[in-house]
C-alpha cells in the first residue's frame, strides 16, 4: 500500500450526456457485498426521471435515424472503451457482487456488447420481410425502434445483466432511461462514463441511480415512454408497474421470478421486444 | 334517359343466409345452451331482430377453457404440424364453399354492404386460414428457433366491425401454432362466428380446439382473466384494451392488442388526384368508417385543398347509402344505435368547435341506423374530431404547407395504427413512410389487407402483429 | 387551386414548351388505383326497369360501325337500315346515334339514313394509322364532309405524341376541326398505342384544348381497344374540362364492347365518374358493331321474360 491518499470518485446521474447530481440533492451510501462503504450515489427523483425521459426523447430522432452501419460502429467503439477500462470494471463488479469471477463477468459483458453491436445492421434483414400479397402491390415490412424504453436494470448482475438489457435496446435504435441496480449501481455509472466518452450521442442512454421502487412508477406511467423493461423491478410492485404502463399501452418486457442466467448465450428476444413492425404498401403499375 | 337514371334495387336474397331463429354457443365440439342471459341480435339496417343467441356465463367460460385445455394437452398441442395444417386447409376451403351464405349473414348481422362482405370480408377470411395452414408444419423456419412451442389456450375477444374476418385473424394463426382457442365474438355480431364453428365441425376439427362463446363484455372479461388462459388476444377499442392490459398485470399472460386509430391520409400537391380521392373515400367510408385503421384525418397540402375537396365532395355524393343486402350499396348501416349516437355526438362537437360540416345529399333510409357520409373541413388539430376516433363515416380535413408539417401533424396523436401518403414522387414516399409512427403505411393506396402482410399498431393502437411471419410470434412461446 | 380561366388555358397552347409544361403538370394517374375503381364500379348490379332504360340509352348511343376493306354500298345500306330501325318488331326501340364508315361510303350512308336523325360519321385523316401528311389528312376530311358526314372521327399522330411533339398534334387537330365545318369532331387517341394512363390523360387534354367535340379511345384496329379504366380517365378529363370551362365535351369508347353487360358497365361509369348529364348520345357514344344485336336480344329478354336467341335479331 502506498501512503498516498487516493482521489475518491463521485458517482452521479447520467442524463442527456451530462453528469448531474440529483435535482433532489439526495444521495445514498453504496456498500460492497460485505457492507463496507464504497461511495455515495445520487438518489434520483421523479424529476430526474422526467428529465431523463425528455433527454431520451430528444435523442431518439437522431439515433433511430442514424444508419445501422453507423450505430454498429458507434457501439463497437463502446466495446473498445470497455476493454480499456476492464480493470476498473473488474474491481467494481467484484466489490459490488462479492464475486471472485469479476474478470470473466467483465469479459462476458464486453463480448455481449460486441454481439449486440453486430446486430444493428442485421435486424432489418432478419425481422423484416417482403410480403407476397395477393394483388398488384409491393408490400414490405421493416422493424423499427419502438421509441423511448424505460429499463429497470437487473438488481443482482450489475454489469453483465446491465449490458444484456441495455445493448439490445440501443442496438435497435431506441433510446433509454435506465434505472441502475439499486444496491450495485457503480458499474452502471462507470458504463455511463464510457458512453459519455464514446460516440454514443448524449441522451441515447440515460442512467438513474436511486430507489427502483421510487423511480419506476413514474417511468411506468410516463406518457412519453413507449416500453418498459421490468427485469429489475421488485416483485412486490411488478403488477402495479404493469397496471401503470397500461395507461398508455406500453410494450412490456417481462421476466419471471428471479434473474435470468446472464451468462447464458443470448437470443434475439430482447431485440424483438423493443421493435415495432411497420408494413408499407405501394401499387405496382406504369 | 339523361339525368334520371335510378338503379333499381338489386338485393341479394336473404334466404341464402340460412338464418336460424336461435343460435347456441360452441363448446368442446358441440353446440350447447349457454347459461347466460340470451341476447337478441338485430339487423342494424332494419332494426328487426334476426335471432336469439345463447350467451355464456362464468361457468360456461370455465367449461370452455377446460375443454380447450384438454384438447391442447391431449390432441392439438401434440399433433404434428402437417396434420394440423390439413384441418386448417379444410376450414379455408369450407369458408370458400359457404362464402355466399357467410357474406349474406355477415351483412344482415353487421349492416355492412354485401359488396364488401362478399368481396373483402369472406375471401380474406378464407385467405387467412389458407395462409396460416401452410405455416403449421414450417414453424421451425419462421425465425423463432428450430422448434418453437405453442402457448396453450388462447382467449380471444373480437369486435363487431369485421366479425368473421377478425375471427379468422385470431383463430388461424393460433391453430397453426398449435394453440387451442376460446373466442368471444362481439355482442352485436355473433352469427358468422357461430357458422364458423359449424365449419369447424364439418372440418372434423377435434372437439375443444375451437370454442365460441357469445356474450357481452362481462364474458370477455371472464375469459381473459381466466387462470386457464395462457394467451390473450384482443381487438377493439383502446379504452377496453387498456382495461384488459391493466387487469392482466402480473398474470404473466402473453398479450396482443389491436386497438383504435386516428390515421392521417396525407395528400401532397403532386398526388394522382383522382386515385387519391378514391383512396380517401375508401379510407374513411369503407365499412361505414368502422375500421380501426380508417383514414379519418385527411391532411391535404394547402395549394390543392380546394380542388381536391371539390372532387372529393362530388365523389362522396355518388356513394349509395342504404340496404346492406343491395349489391349497389356503398355505405351500409351503422352497427348499433349506441354507435350511431356516438357518431352523432362527435359530429355535433365538430359543429360546436367551428368545423364546416358537409353532408352528402344522398337519400338515407328512415328506418335502421344510418349516417350519411360527412366531411368536415376547416378542422384544427385541437378539435375533438381531429383527435378522437369517431369510428363512423365522418372525415376531418386539415391542411398543411410543407412535408415536415404534414409529418408532424400526422404523428401528433397517441395512436399509431396506419397512415396514408399520396404523391407521385418516390423519394418523398419513402421519406414520409419512414417518419410515420404507424404500423401500416399505405402509399398511393389505402385499406389493403393481406394475410402475408403484418398488421398492427404503434403506441396506443396496440402491440403485436397479425399476419405474416411477424404475426406468428403472438402465438408462440418465444 | 382555383380553376384557371379559359384565357389561361388558351395560353398553354401558345407553343410546344407551354403545352408540355401544362400536360406534364396534370395530376398523374395511378394504374392500380384506376383499374381498381373501374373493377369495383363494374360490380354495380343493374336490374329491371333501370336495365331496360340502360339498354335503350345504349342503343341510342351506338355508332354502328363498319370499317373493312371489304365494305360495299350494299353492306352500308344494310347497316343504315338497321341503324334507323334496330328491331323491326319493336317500333319503340330508338335509332342508333350514327353509322360510321370510310369516307368513300359516306354518300351511300347519308342516303341510307335519310331524315331519320341517325348521324353519319366518317373516319378520316389517313385512318387508322394517321401516317400521312397534313394536306392528305385535310383532303380526306373534306371529302367526307362534302359527302355529307355530320361527324368526323380523326386519328391523332401517335408518333408525334409519343416523341413529345405536342404542338404538332395540337395543330393538326385544330386544322382538322377547321376543315370539319359544322360536322362534329371526334378525336381518336388510339389509347392502345399510348401505353400509359398518364399519356391517355395528356392526349385527352390535348384534344380538348384543340377543340375536339369528343375524345375517342380507339380505331378498333389496335389491341387493346376500349377498356373501362381508359374510359374512366377520359371521363375524368371531360368532367375536369367542364369544371374549368363550363363546356360539355363527349367521350366515345370504341372497339371490344360486345355485350350488354359491358355497355352497362360503361354507362355506370358515365353516370358516376362524369355525371348524369353525360348520359346522352350528344355526349357519349359506343363505337361498336356486334354490340347492337346483343342489346336487342337482352331487350327482348327483359320484355319477354325468357332468353332470346341470335335468330330473333337481324344479322346485318
């Protein structure tokens, strides 16, 4: 151990490409798996959630309108940066999750990100179609991003789980507001820092830390949110969140009790869940 | 004969409908008495009672769901896809064979013109079964993994605007994917679904695979909330869709929702005008405007607004309103008194808010539920008739100056089911189509439907798709 | 858009460039849309009294036509007799609109129709191809007019039209119109050679601008001849012309219309696309030969309550 006093990091929210503190001025202590103090995190409020949704909406036309090739490159670049911060992530994951498998988790998270980055320009050919309609029309269907997605990130898997739910949302051209794992938020903030220094435009991913049960209902009911990923929702309020989401007919991403095994190879269901299908018709004639 | 050529009545014979005095619900392969309060279904074009129809009670719903479960567990869920396919093909053929009967019955019960039930509803219903039959043994190629599994029992609730066609949209993919079905037709239009049940019998479909329970909203509520139902598919109003989504919160049931709409039909100044007029007419007066994807908001570029409206009013004045069984009727009866009152109320709101009402001078029958084709001009975005779904033959006309303004106005709604674009410029079509927040975009055409083409909405118009490869997802555990 | 005044319309014919600007500025026609509309309108079911009325109207609109190399005065006399009195057993059957012959047989036709009110139409202008110079075309027209033709059916120069020489087509029509004197001018567009509905719309407007009293689909020598959707586009043109100028111009589909069912589909189109005021032989004609006998047979079926047969109408 050196005698030097390290420079402690301040963990803040990530909204619209900036790192504000919560407008509420609140923070809460984040501990490691054994209860030791790690840092204070901002305790996001409903107003922070509102600002985050506004930022996500503002970023949506640009991000969804970017070419798939461009989105792919931008996301791949994020993986490059993740690789560069590998040691920091390993330390944070290990501290948060109390695991000795930090390295393999971070490796899997980076690989997961690369996997989704490669999907950006495959989605349309895999999920789209030319429809052989019975008439003199050309009809085709294309997948399109559903819009602003509120993501309640997994509570346990602070990085791999987080990446597994965020990457498919933005790979498909959506923008999102992520509520980080309540007790393990540090990797999410560090990921924000990576995103901020990457080419991902501000507002595409917004990260809130704080009490999931406090913030989630505001997102579930927000009329400018198009979809809600309930993965990290506390069981006790899942049904309430679904009810609130029904108010504007939101798309829901539901998972069963407990967290999925994030180490398992992913499939395309998380991509499909945040895609709309648009069918276009045009007559064929001279 | 200049100027006074009247078309003599050309009614399709109602005998073809084989109308029976009483209809019963269909459970476990048999027509049985329901223990709910029977309902009387009415011909909206004449207000006469057509038949008495037995309805389901909560116990009947339970029986039907159990029958569907047994059929799923013991037969249908295990049957090889190739065998399922042959049953579904049979149903398609039987619909074609009984097409005329179904068309006449549909027009009697619903009020829609026979030309539409004959040329659109029934053939498209048969096409849906034919298309999905072929999927039953090819699901491994549908992009959902090598062996996608069905969900189990599907509870399906459909509206009154396309009674047989909506039943086909719901039942065909469900069966193809290996699910069994309990379907509730709309309270005011139960008859063709019960003939479809008869067709299932004629096709020798195993008992319990398809069950049809007539009744009102309470039956629908019982059905979707039944613990034995794994999948809920609903087509209807956004209001009821939200209620269902709320009531299913936390249930884990897979849902698809096809809800309301307030589609914009955008006409640019370089549009093929005469066809645009046809498309506008088809968009809002097809099926009396009882279409969730109806082009109920016309957005026309200011520079051609007067010319287009002149052409439109002339064209609308040629629409023939009346007897739904007359082969020359273009606009039939409003499906119910309640719906007619809703249309009248919204039209009155249009007057009150300062829009200019033009009503077709066409003669309208005194008896029955009718509403003459109506065009409101000088409509502003803030008016109710520009924002609320009227679900009737009422068009709201707004204007725009630039393509950006057109797109912004078109998307300025919580709905997102369909949109129309009229321009001869190809790049503009693709530009606008990309920007429409709508599940179906018709360019230089409107209201086209095909089983191969996915249909469904964005935002409050619902989620999930019907038709095409995308539509299979709704009935698979993926 | 407010309807441009007639002075504006006269300006568009000033030169080739103005004509091109105007014709290419007309709204496009979507093929699928117009064909769909024609097919849907074709499902109208016309029964009983309205059918009888339609049959009589259609008879009065027939331009009973013979345009064969083998035509003789005898053939034309047979035709004129039929034209005057289509069904000898039913005196109330109206006479047809006109007989239509080649210029050299006009005099025979004029004598044959007498004072019956049946018009005599003559094809002219190097019919059917139009491949000659203007002087020959005008001489052809004058020959027919001098022989007593009351109607001239001219052909446009499709070659000139398709290569974009609209001014030339326009000038030719204007010149033929002048040569017609009091005779009505029908301008044959030969839509089967124009290939697109956009071209049909432009050619229709060109003919209307040049003063054609009627626009006519076809010579009958080119396939396809008249079709319902083409006629829809032409009916839209005369309706739009009326909306702009207040003038009523006519439409004549010709070739391929053989049955009563076909004819009624056309009348429905006239009724609903152009408007009821076009339901008169002054504004709508059928260029046909075998159609008349089918109309007569169907008329008998309506009146007699059983199907009629070809031996009960005259073969001419």
